[in-house]
């Protein structure tokens, strides 16, 4: 989407169609953070929908905030879209894209994907749609070759590859694909055409800035507590 058009919509206080996309709904820390972000957009009066691979505790949370002016359109679960169901990485990307295109959002906010084992190439495909796509960095998955937190390993600084010491750990990735995955992240986020990246802390932002050369659009978006 032309960002000037998006700014104009906001200036006129028009309702935006905002899509939140992640792996396992509102489960765990990143999932609850996803929930808070959705609540913020509802409080601002926008129309919000969620798409995830697997739902968790959504049905048990009365999460539409009091005095919300927004419209919650619900959470769509794509549980069948998984490698265990015979989907290739290309199949997964196309299946998710079909749903996103049918929703026709103004803004797409992508949280964690690794719980669904959806490929990082999905971000690249979303970035080509007529919508503003922003990735939210809850952990280090968007800067490494495959892991959510590198611990003492420093390969992510120079190039993750088949030397990865935890390739069979969560989230697993075939060693032969790790170097390509590390490089793909740099194509997705770096340079003036890179996807905007939001982070949950200054520490996470620093990790991204130090390890994604020529990272152009990145800032902290804190997760407030009421």
C-alpha cells in the first residue's frame, strides 16, 4: 500500500482493516503479546481479524476491551496448512496468501511463525501485496538462520549454516537449508525496500540493528500493561 494513502486514511480517522497473522493464536508470551496488540487496535476503532495455524485459549478470553470502538472479526484457524498434512513450503505460502487476499487488509502485522513451521518466505510474499506488512520481533527468529534464541552461539552474526549446533531442536530445520534461511532474512528486512520490523524491547531492537546490515525500518513498539 502507498504509505501516503495510509497516512491520509489515518488523518481522516477512517477505520482500517488490520490483519494479525501468527502461529498459535494467543498461547504463550508471544501469543499474549499478539492479543494486547489486537486490543490496542480495537481501542483505536479499527476493524481487526486474526489468522493463525492453531488456536489455543481464544474462546476463553473476553478480550474485546471495554469501550472499544473497533470491530473484532474473529480468528481464522488454518490447522490443515502444515507440512505434516502434505503441504510443501510453496503450498503453505499460497494457502495463507489466498486467505489474506480474501480479507483485503490495509495493514498486516505478523507475529511468530515458527510454532506453525510456516516458512519465512511467507513474509517475502506478504510484502508484495497491496498492504503495509510489518513483522513483530518477539525473539531472535527473524535474525538467525532458524533458532528463536541463539544462546552462546555466534554464527548468526556472520552467517548461520550447516554448522548449527541445534538444528534438530525447536524450531528444527534441515541443515542444508539454514544458510539460505539466514540470507533470506537479510533480503526481507534490509534496505529501503525491506519490510518494517517492530521489536518488543530495546535489547531486541539492538540485536536486529547489529545483525541485519542496512536495516532501514525498525523501532520498538512496547507492549503496555493496563
